[in-house]
C-alpha cells in the first residue's frame, strides 16, 4: 500500500467513526452599506492611489479619448483585448489591437505592450477590483503577462465594502482580485513591482 492510500484510508476511517455535524456559519457582518457617488469614488480612488495605481475619471462619452490618451502616454503600440470588449472603447486608439483567445499561448502575450479590460465589481473600502473571466475581461493570463493593465471600472459597480461586492459575484465563476499593480517585498521590505503580474495598473472610472 502506498503512502497516499494509507493517508486516504485513515481519512475515510475517521469520517466513518466521527461523521461531521452540520455547521452553521454566522453571517452577522455588516451588509447593505451605501455612499453617494462622489464619496464612493473618493474612497475608491484614495485606496487605489495608496496601492500606487493610476486613476482617471471620465464620462462614458469621454472613455474612448481617455483610453487613447492613457495608452499613448504609456507608448503602447500593440494592445491586447478580450474578445468581448466593447469595440467602441478603442475607436480613438491608433495602434494595433490584438484580440485574445484561448488558442494564443500565454508566452506570446508578453509581446503585447499592454491590455485593456472591463471589470465585474469593485470594493471602495479595500481598493479591490474583481474580474470574473467574463467575455469583456478575458482569461487570467491576459491580465497577468503584459506589463500594463488598463482596467475600466463603471462607478455603478463600485460597492462600499467587501460583503456588498461579494454579493454581486457569481460564485461559480473564476474570480481574480486586483488590489493595485503586482508588487512584493523582501525581508528588508524593499518593494519590487511586476514580479507576478503587471507592473503598472491604470484604472479608468466611468461615471
């Protein structure tokens, strides 16, 4: 008998001898919190800036121009987009637009100068953006490999706290949480960016 079979056998025996009793998880945390749009924006933007993200605010009509300016400022010539991204968003971008698909090997995404995606919901209190792999957000590799991520966040999808944000997610979808650009620090607390994700995060808040 292998070690694996031995361990699994002991687990089965333990479950048989002591079947788990139903557990009720307390759900007494605060829910349903709201803030006016401007206050919610200020809180969210403050958290994003604290994470060293770059924040822009615009109306829906201004979005194409703002995205074009952000990409131009970052000298982006080839930008990757998920297949379901609204095509009107990049009508003013003068570079090459590369539509991603599962058939593209992840290493090839490194040739992109950046990526533009939408988002599902965000949390103002923690400055966290949630992606759930929807058609306008794409697969995780698309927002992991390129060094620049430009994320569009409608202000109406920004919730005050974590419980409110989680309530808007579909549990079965693959969810990615983004709190600022990729960063880590060593034992001497030296911050290093871009180790396991984009070095630069540009957030465009619409509304």
